[in-house]
């Protein structure tokens, strides 16, 4: 089963020509969960995955760069005559924000449930779960741990035949944990295999909750709002530098670190170099990049630049701003907003 991360918006604080505000689409099989919904997210989705069937939107915290896209998205789903229920979950204070959205934008006709999460609350799904972890930003802020259930061990058909099992239907029963005659599943199955784990930090200074949750995660998506030159500013504002994120990834022994929430105040290439000097398996996705997370026995996570972007139509169809290979990534005015 596929497990993919589509980077819908990789900027922080204020959008730039190339980077939208925070949004990350998690796709597992036919399920889609959106983590954060910065301003412009619905259009970013339309330019990539389309407005997929979401049933859950997770918000990391209340700063506007992380949720201001929600009113527009909720209203558009209503215009499209959505009927399926939608859950919006996030830290304490979210219910008041959603109430404000209804006051400003009017109600929608499909059911929207708001769930305020305490640290370590879990949202269960079939075969996987999402845990909220307390991160250290300003005000209530959560990171999210996406973790699949353990999988049964690998089936050994040779061993099964030695034990007298020959019918393929019996192979299936043993793999599902049933006993067949005298043969028990543990006689023909290897040790249980771990499911995949992805950790998303949200905005945070380096913190133990992320470090612990990210232990041996396949992918850690961590904010890197600043570079080392601005370490003091990072500390004051509850953010991380690229090197701090990399140190944490190294300590947690993750498979891949993906840096996001990039500020226009520094060059992404500098932040990436800073992080890679500490943790080489670091990537810095642009908007519409995808990270594919295979089961560990099938290989390492793969960063696929531009994979979430529909194919171009004909020569000259793309404006230069759309060129993912163009340089000069995020040259823009330094943002000064306090609440980011
Ligand atoms: Zn932010
Ligand atoms: Zn913030």
C-alpha cells in the first residue's frame, strides 16, 4: 500500500512566488489527510492532487499561516455539494477558531466535527493511527505522528509444505493468523514487521517530544524557519534552525529528514547545506514534491521532485515561475510578522 507525502505548501509565515503556506497531504491507499491548511491551500491542491476526498484536516497550531486556508476550502467543498462528514482536529482553541470561520463565512451543509486534541491523544484509523504530540512553539501547538500497525511476519511457504500444508487457501488462513489442522501461524510466519512511521513537527523549537516520537521514523518532516546565523531569533520565536532539525534527526536515527516552513529571509540552499553537514539524508522539498515511503524491506523513502504536479502541456506552457528547476528560490522581503 502506498504511503506518500505531497508537499502542498512549504513556506512559512508569508507566501513567496514559489512557496505556498504550510500544508501537507498524507496519502495512504485511498485515504487522504491534510496537515495544516495555510492560505491558498485549496488552489495548491487543485494544481496538484485535485480536491481529493479528505475526511480529516489536522491543524498544528493557531497561527494564521497554518489555518487561514480553511474557510475557503470548507466553502468550496460545500459548493461542490459535499455530503460526507469532515473532521477538523487540532490543539485547544481550535473550536473557537472554527466558530469564527462560521461567523465570517457562513455555515456549510455537510457535517463538520471539530475535535480539540490534548497531547498524546490518538486518532485511530483502520490499520494505522495518528498521535498528537506536544511541541514547543508559542501557545498550544502539536506535532503529529503517523504510525501504521505492525504487520504479520513474512510467510514461509517451504516450511508450510514441510508441515503438510499444500492448499493455497490454507496458506492464506495461516497468514491471517488462523490455525490450520495442527499447524499454528507462528510456525510458518517470521517475526512481526514494523509498520511505517512519519513524524511531522509543525512549528517548534527543537524539543524532546519530537525527538522521542521520531525514533527510527521513516521520515521526519521538521520545520527549519531559520539558519544558524539566526539561532537567537529562532530561540526567541519558538522555531528551529536547519542544523537543529538535522541534529534532532541524527539523534532520532530517522531514515530521511524533510525540511519545511522555510522563511524568505534566507536562501533555502544555505539551509539545506547547513542541515546536510549534520545529517546527510536531508531533503528540502519544494511545493508539489512528493516523498514516497515504501515498506522498509522494499527500500528507503524517495524524494520525487515535482511528482505532485500535473504534466505540462506542450512547449512554452509553463510560466517561468512554475519551473521547479529554476534558481533564485524564494528571494523576497524578509517577513516581520510576529505570529508565525
Ligand atoms: Zn508557521
Ligand atoms: Zn507558528
